[in-house]
């Protein structure tokens, strides 16, 4: 526990109460710093537990995992008794892609053929529907593996899911990028909102795949949602104690950080990704090229070649590029990797996760007005 802790860990109690998860009050975190759920590898059991042990809140990234894999991660984290943590789940899209979008995705598959030749892999046929094991994950989280917090990205889970999670004692959070999304989430009864600004690394959590997200940071977005009656968690571009202090002054009760943790030894960040984060030449960009969803990362060859071609189609585009990204990672080709990173990526440091949380948490310590 670092010196930035505001309350004793004992106030938070045990992981379960009466056989159910203990619903977490985000404003009572000892250190108001939350590790963003980073699907695809960076969020490991070691990172979740290190952040929690330092007084913050770690998150199991349920996205891109089967329900069984998610439950296994939860159980591994639970070996660290009395440690609070959350689980994040992707909300699947609804509806069928239009004929025009299908043609665009198929054309994009053709444009990726040279990349397939480069890595000697086949670009697969598009997967039009993939719910990321949605029903199985919700069933697990409302029965055999209830947890203190379940957060949702890419949409709202629906009133029935929120109610079911509340019944087992889980708090429900939703990532939002604008007031309209925030109002919809609050209407479903969520407990808190993760307010994500344009400078966040990885996917922008817009509730509609085709939406072009606004260019507002969390300092602009948080005041726009302050009247909705739920705690607000600021996300995007938080890499220093000063960033934390400004977010809290703007009305947030905590911050969520991802990029700041990518270089920690506990993170499952790939070797190539780590190398890119220390490259002084690369720059930040926003692209749909890798997954069909707007996401912020570092500009490399793949982005340069395909950014303007990529359709707004998720998970179809994600499925097309997945074997290409895996092959690029296998041969450490930085030009073909999805190098997710927020706008403040140059501030990321190779230091233990606990030190990052404590350093950021200093921004929550009241300053002497003199």
C-alpha cells in the first residue's frame, strides 16, 4: 500500500459477503487509480493483483477470451484473498451488416492479400457475427463467478443484465464517450461511468461501430456528465500525478489508466510492443485499420498502407487482420503490429506496477493551499 491511500483497505471488507460479491463503491478506493482492462495480452493476473495490492483496482480483461478463460483468470486472481478487482466484457453488436458494408469488407480482404504473402498466412473469410461468448460470460458472472465490479465496453448491457449483476452483488460500470451514451447507461441503472476521452489508447468505446468519436478529452467530458447522479471515472491520457489531480478537480472520483502500465514487468505487453513504446521516431495516430473500430496507437507501416481502406466493421475486420498481427508478432515486425497506446505514451516507464499506481496516486493527495 502506498502513501497516497486515502482509506484503510479493511474498510473495503472481504471479497464476498453472504456468498455473494461485495458491491464496490469506487469512491472508497484507497488509491483512486484503476488499471484499464487491456484485452489481447497486456492485462495479466500479475498486473491485476499488483495494482490491487497497491491500493488501486485491477481489471481482468474478458474481451477476446472465452467464458472459460475469463473464469480461469478470475479464479487465479481470487487466490489473492481480500483483493478487490473487476472484470470487463465487450458488448456485442446487433443487426446484420448492409450489402454495401459486406462489399467493403470483402474488398479490404483483397487489399490485405499482399500482407498475407509477406507473412505466408492466409487472410481468412470475414466473420460477420461474433458475440465474444457474451451469453456464457454473463451466465458465469451472475452465477458461479460473481465479482465486485463488472464493466462493459462498446455499449450498454441492458436492464436485465444490470439487474442480474446487482442481484449477485456486482457493481456495473459502462464506458462512455459522449453524453448521449452516458444518459443511456444511467437509464439502465449502472453504478458508475468510465468517461473515455479521445486521447485514450486502444479502442475508443463508442457504442456504435460506425460512429466517428468526438475529439474531447476527459477534462471536457466529465463536467458534461456531472449532473447524471453517478460517479465518474476519467480515462484517456492519464500518465502523471498532475493528470490525476486535474481529473479529480474536474469532478471525477477516480481515473483509469492503461498506457502508463504497458511497460511494467507485470503487464503481458509483447516484446515488439514494448520496443515500439520506446521508439523516439513513432507518433500517435487514430485508425480503423486493424479492427474496424476507431482505436489509438502508434503509426506504423500497416496504418500508413491501410488506414484509408478500412471499413467501419467490427469484429469482421478484426478477424481479417488477426492472423497477420500474430505473424508480425512472431517475427517481431513492428510494421505489422497493432501498437495500441494513448497520446501520453512517451511518459510510460519501465517500473513495477505498484510504483506506477503510487506515483499516480500522489495526485489525489490534497496540496497545501499556502
